C-alpha cells in the first residue's frame, strides 16, 4: 500500500494529506515552527514546518488538506516526515477531505443495530431506560466520534466500534462466567466513553473542548447518568452503581478515575476496555510493520516496540 502509514524510513513522499493538528512552537534560535500531525486513511505521521511565517500559521491548520513532498526519517524510534515542500490543496486538485480521514472498519448502520440489540438484552428496566435514553440523546455523535484524540480507535466512528468490540468481549466473558451481571456490564460498556462526545470538539481532527479540559469524559457521563435518571423519574441503587461503573473504568487516579473499581462488573469493564484499546494500538502498528521487524515505539504501551514474527497462521485483519 502507498499510504503514509505504510511508508518506511528513506521512502519518498509526494501526496495529499490532511492536517490532523498544528501546534506552534519556538525553536532554540528564536524562530517559530509548526509541529504538524498529517494523516491519510492508513495512518498519521509527525512533521516539522521550520521557520513558519504568520501566513503559514493561518494556512496550515487542523483539517486543511495539503500537498506534501519529502521523505520519511526516524527520530527516537518513531517515523517522521521531513518536508521539502508543502502547499494547500486547491479546487483544481479535486481531492476530497473524506478520502484522507480514517474510519472504523464497520458500517455505521451495522454498529447501530449491534448496540441496539445489546440494549434490548438488558433486562433491568432502570438500567435499560437510562442507557437507551442516553444513546438516543447522543446518537449522531456517538456513532461518528473517535474514541480518542490519539493512541487507540482515533478515527471516525472509532468510539462506536470500540464499544461494539467491547460488547462482544463482554458477552464472551459472561458466557464463561455466568455469575456476571450482563445488564450492568453491557450498560457500562455502552456508556463508559460516551462523555467523549462532549469532551471532544468533533469527529475529524478533534481537540478537547472546555468541558473536556476542565471536567473530562468520566465526570461528564457520571453527571449525565444522574440527570437522565432524574428526568426519567427513576432512582435507587442501580443509578449509583451505574455511575460507579463510569467513574472507575480507568481504575486508578493517575489514569483518570476518581474511584477504583469496587463492583465486580466494574473491574471487568476496566479490563476489557484496557484489552480492546491495547489490541487496537498493537494491531494497527503491526499492520504497518514488515515481518521480522519491530513496530515504532508505542508511547501508550510503555514506549515499547513490538516484534512482528516472520511466521503466522492467522489471517490478516484490517483495523484501520
């Protein structure tokens, strides 16, 4: 493949890319530069635009499409793009922004159907009503937003795809451990990251909103559950425990959770969230790595680089 995600060190680049983010900085010599994160459907890469002018700062912004020429280099075990020339795309280039934005490998309609089916399987009326109401309230954004700004499922519809994958994991685990309360577990999976539709600014090239920076998706969704329960006229232990599922799903204070999991299903929610996120990160990095070589260092995986064996009996799966 010719996408940016599959290029190796030394490869030339001459293609259209979309700016995912642009951060202005000042070099040690006092001259301004812009750190660009550039992407196409296969992945993203960092690049530096040195000696940036005020005009550059106006033109090269998030969601702008640009034509870039350069080559792939490496810095501290991570690929970078050395820019030789860059210009904004024009109407004559006939390039669509949608062609450069990675999306979940599952149709939105299918994800809607899958989530709806799992909600139907929730038998507790209080838990089901709260879950159904919140999905309905945020449906458009929930099935369009990414699950993160970076690291895992950071593509259009990544949030819903992450949820569907976790629901399937939860169901498989519950079949092995029927003592688990699937009502609580399914609802926790569906709602655990839903606050990101308020935490993030949009589906493409998202930034953190004011609410995202000051409150975070965990607090946001715990409050949304309380407000929804009040609007529905329901109360009781289920509401409190469902809030706890959200508040504890990152497990530790240093990871963003104000409370550790103190309910069995909350601990399971944390584990399957962590499993699905880490598998997504590793899979995407390994798909861009040749057999017999190591991936880039993955910051969210303790800065480890993973080896891709030359032997495999598994059929490749596309997780772009």
